[in-house]
C-alpha cells in the first residue's frame, strides 16, 4: 500500500487497472489517496463503482471474458485472474458449456453487454443458474446487479493485488 500511495497518479492508476478496467474508476480511486490499508482502499472503491456512468461500466465490462469462454493463454493480469475466478467452469461437461454459450448470447442480446458475475468459488452449473435467473431482470435492475458484481470482483482483485 505504501508504494501505491507514493507513486505518481498515472503509475498508481496503472497498478490498479487490472482490478477494474474503468479509467474513471482508477482516476477516482487514485485521487482518494493515501489509503491506510487495503480495507480502506476497498471501501473507497465501492461508491466509485456505484457512481460510474454506464459508459464507464461498459469500459470495465470490455475487459471481462464471457463465462465459459476463457482464453487459452493468460497473457495479462486480468486474463490470469479471470481464469482463476472461472475455475469452476474448467471441468464442466459439454452440455453445460453449450447452455452457458447460449445463455451468454441471450443475455447479450437482451442487455447489450457481457454477463458479469463474481464467479469465484461457483460451479458452472451455479453460474448457469444465475445467468438464467438474471435474464428475467428488467434492464434497470440488471444494471444495478452488474454494478454490484463489478464491485465484488474489484474487491477480490484488490485483495489479490494488495494481499
């Protein structure tokens, strides 16, 4: 945390960017420095995510792969973290993977963005069930759910970064 508090704003934003790929989020969090500890940083992150414009949320969403559509080679921090977070999908059978792919397509057609869920510790079947339930949400409610999920993922990633 000391290094994060001490570096210039651009370097600090680059440090935390893998946690949430919204430029506005990174700038706002960096502007709140110094932070006493990871908990203070995480606490500051949550209201920033809640206050992001939808375009800023979409910028963050663009860094997240579809559930079940994980990259074969993890060349970036975000991709490595996504692979770990989606570990419950790794052993899913073909039927569940097909249902996830179909569900992702239906979700994207309905809401216009990738299905985002904090996947850590969840099986492929759980993730599919959550996806299917969320397809019934109205768009405004789903945006609130997406912000909550983005905040949860960001908290986990901040813990990885500063743990």
